[in-house]
């Protein structure tokens, strides 16, 4: 069972995670604050403010946001500029009148001056015409195709009901998840185990099983767990790691994911403690820098958990159905064969299995519209998931099954697995 952060967790017997030490908390009572005097002591130099030197405050003018301008000064500037233009016009008229009374040569010069004046007026009018064209109504200009708002049919609209909730971003929800799906192509993985001479899929499964326990004991978000697993896979796909350092990599990715997802992430000492002080603080910090550099500091990796919540909303799935799909999805984290599957596709396959298990139908048109997948796209992943879940459970890897056997998660791990015949019927609808 999860425990509140800051208290000692009650880990099951034989757990590899020691109890959290309440003394490791970084929260300390702040001491009483002494009121400082605003005047400097005798002989001390004058203080400087955050923006200017107080001694030169009368010489410097700073334009601060929200500060109102003096209308009198603004009007004075307009008057001065108008008077300058008036003087120029007066001088030009005088020169023209003088030249008109001169010789024929002077008249020729006058004609030339008039032509120049007309050219100057045309040049002055050109910027005005450009500004008028720029201020034309937007309807007159065509909006590029990639900037046009996507039309959503009324029967597929699942966001208008949240039009008053700004936190749900109903205007951009569809575009956000379409962008995340496009971004998945940047984070395509493969079976990297041949590049790891001292690791194997069983070691990776043990690490993820331990990370699930860490997520429960620290009461972290599920997004933090999924992101940590993704970062671990991406790092291992680029850097060979010795088996003794694998736990350090896992705990460091969980630390990075906590900083990215959590409101109040655990501190470095907490992650050192759950590793039974097997590593030093300098090693964890150095590993954090190496992971971020290997990932080029791009850790906003699309995870299947986000897609799963979005797609479940399309069919108004209940919390028990969504939890069952989460159980399938979390179990897939330990399978090396599922590493190469994109998060949106994996979430779709898990939701389809949950819907068939609950006898709530198959892959409906609204799910096809929002996910972009047909049943033919889901069939290979659904079959792999069924084989994985029907395999005998490993007694050493029971963290996820124990987690979803609790009443908080509707005891979905104890439900019988749906038959493959029922899944095949749903896939061929």
C-alpha cells in the first residue's frame, strides 16, 4: 500500500526497497527573520537597487511595464514634430516662389523641383499604402493549410463539453495529441539488448519491477513511472551499462522523471537510500548528467499512459475499465518485445482488450478517428499482449500484479483473461 510521503513506508517482507527514513527529509523549519534597517551605517556606501543606482536616479529614465506615460509630454512630441514638418513645407514654398520670378533657366529649375517634390510625395505615400494592405481583413488573406483548425465532426467531438474548463484546453486538445503522435516518430526504439554485453531482458524486467515499487512507496504519478522506463530504454539503447550500475541508471531516470512530472519530487538522498546506499551522491549526479546528455536534454517523450486516458474518454469508459487497460499497459513495460511499439498504438491495443473483457464493444469509429488506428493496426499488438498475459506469472516479478490486486485498483489483476476467440471477433468487426 502507498504511504504518505515523509512517513516510513511499510514495505512487504522480502522487498528490495528499505523503509524510508523520515530524517532524510530536506524540509527544515525556517528560522526567525531579522528585520533589516533601510538606512546604511555610518561611513558605509549607499545601497544600489535592483535596477539603478539611487544616487543617479534623477538622471536615468526607466520604462517599466504598466507605467503610464505623461500625456503632456506625448502631446509635446507630436507638436514639435508637426512644427518641423510645417517649417519644411514653408521653406519649400518660399524657394518655389523665388525661383518662379527668375530667368527661364530658373523656370526650368523650378519644373525640376516640382518633379522632385512629386516624387518625394509618392515615396511618402508608399509606406502608407503598404500599411493599409497589411491592415486588410484577415479574410482577404488565405490561411496556410497547416495553420487551419481541423474540422471535427459533431459525433466525434469529445471536448466541447469542457468548453468552460480552461485546464482541459478543449480548443487545442485534438491538436495536442496529434502532435504527440507525430513526435513519437522521433523516439522509435528497437531491441537494444545485443548492444548490452552484460545485460539481458530478465535483468531489465527486474529493474522495472523494482521501479514500480519505488513509484508506490514515493506515491509518484504513473506518468513518472512510464517516463522513467522510456528514458532508461533510450539511454540503454545508446550506452553500454554494466549490470552493477543498472539500478543506478533506473533510480537516476526516476529522479529526472520526478523533476519533470511531480509537484514535489523526492530529493537525491531519497533515491540513494532506496538503493541501500550502494552508490554515492557524486555517482548519481554524474549519471544524471550523462543520461541528459545522451538524450540531448529532450525528455518530453510521448508515453502510452497519456494516450490511454484520451482514448478512454472517447467512449466514456468507466474507471474500472480504464484501470484494467492501465494494468495491461503497465504489464507490457517489463516485456522487451514491447519496447519497439509506439505508445499510442500500445495504448489503443490495451484499451481494446479492456473493452472486450468488459463486453463494451470493439474499436468504434470515434476511436478510429481520434487514434488514427484501424483494427488491422491493433491486431499484432493485441495478440502479443494476450500471449504475455496468459503466460504463468513469475514469483520474482509480482509488483504490478500485487499493485492491481488491491481494492483501490478495482482488483483488476484478479479478473479472468479474455479468450483469444473473443479478441479475434472484435478485431474482425
